[in-house]
C-alpha cells in the first residue's frame, strides 16, 4: 500500500517540477524578447 501511494506522490511531484521548469523557461524567453 505505502509503496503504491509513494509512487503516485512521486509522479505528482515530478509532474509539478516539470510544469515549474517549463514555466521558468517561458518566463525567461518572455524576458529575453521584451528587452
């Protein structure tokens, strides 16, 4: 049970991290274009 729960949480964390990285990249590109 614990392993399954932990795995699901890990997937969520990874997905959130990926979204955050993509958001940071978009923000950097926007800043680069606006200069």
